[in-house]
């Protein structure tokens, strides 16, 4: 079925409840109704509770690092392309709500974006995000990827997407066949809870993995959704079984509308460090916080409790030990 058909009868409400946007793909709407999953409802449906808005729309100051529209050049060797502001479903904790709340549109300046990347040979890593790039037509996605692939200085091309869990039907043979032709392509799938890993989404993810496309995952630590050790353990183990490397667990960004999703950062550090001692290190993501001043900062895993000169005090489930540094 064509993408347009897959999105027919989507549930949408632009009137906004407490400035929140509601948009559900038919697949996600049916899944929520069938499973009554609180984790899914809280992620995608505006909650009828009062919001105490304290945060700004652009907490990470992305607009300051946008030399041309729809391209963010914050890190010297990396560039981020906002390929669209559309998604199959709208997350209530989205970092770019200032963009996704606007009327649907896709950039018309891809030519300028590509020229910028060509002129800046220090850029070796390009992330295509949004919105969700896979909401675009296969032709448009592949045309963009192929143009980036031609730039000799670019060594890594990444796509950030939620489509495999919000509209898994979109991951069809046409799209997979086209993606297979792109060199040095990596896909990061945003997934936060085991309830998102249905038979449909698992099949979509495995079809990408079995096509030889390297897959990673990123998750956001969300209050009342996945701020639980057993939930995260189950999620990361299931992802590994689907040939997905858990890459990042993000502290929720301090973006307008995310106030009710914030988790004590110490809890995230504790859970990730505990997971390191309970499951394969390959299944444990880095716990990171994105900061306006310095970008991403890794918080965990880590074993250093304190230092005293050349003595490092380390801790894990077996207790505390010390290690003397040899210079």
C-alpha cells in the first residue's frame, strides 16, 4: 500500500490541548485501542492534566547553529538535515515541537543544503532527521541520500526515524531495496518501551537488518513510561535480539511541553550502571544529556565514585575497590 493510503484516517487534532499536538497513524491508533498500553498513550496522546510550562521552545539553541534553513551545523564534523517536519505520530516530548507544531511542510532548499555540505569538507557525518524522513516518498529520500553519497568528504550517513514502530507498513520492499543501494548508511530507530515492539514493528526492523543496513536505537528516559530498571532491561534485550544496537538513552530535553516527562538524572545513571553489571555490555546504551553549551555529555555507564590524587575509587554490584594510576 502506498504511504498516502497507510496514513488515511489518521487521528489528528490541531486545536491543541494545553498547546499539545495530536496525530496518530491508523496503525498506532488501533494498537493503543487494542492494548490499552499506558506507555503508548502517554507518549502520543496529550494528557488531560495541567501543564506547568517552564521550559523554552529551543532549549538546545539549535536555531543559533543553523547557517541556512533546515541545516544544523553544531559540531565541526557533523551536520544535521531537517528533511521534514512531519511524522507518522507526534511524540508529546518532541525536542523540535517548535517545528513539528507548524503546518506540514518539507524543505525546498535541499540544493542549498547540499552545496553547504560540499563547501564544508570538515563535515564527515550527516544525520537526516525531522520530523521523520521516512514519511517522505521513497524517491525523495533516495534522491537526497544519493546526492549526499556523492560528496567525498562525507563518510557516514545516518537516518533518525520512528517509522518502524509508528507505521511499520512503511518499511516495504521498495524502500528497503532502495536503501540497500546507499553506501555507508546507518539507521537509528527511536524506541522507548517494549510495547512498541509488536510483531509488525519487529518484522519491519528485521527486514532492515536482514538487508544489511546497520541499525542502532535511541531512547528517551521518560517519567512514568520507561523510568524503570526492568522496563529498560527488557527493551534493550529485545532490541539486541532484533539486531539493533542500543546506542543512546537520552535524558529528556528541557523543551517547552516536556516538563511532566522529566526524570531525576541520578535515577538514569543508577539504572544504566546497574544494567552494565546484569546484561551484556553490548546491550547497554550510553546515558547522555544534551546541553545548550557543550552538546552531548555522557553520564553513564561509569564506575568512578571519587578520586584522591592517583587513587581512583570504583564501584559495581560486587562492591567498592580502588585502582592506583601509574603515570
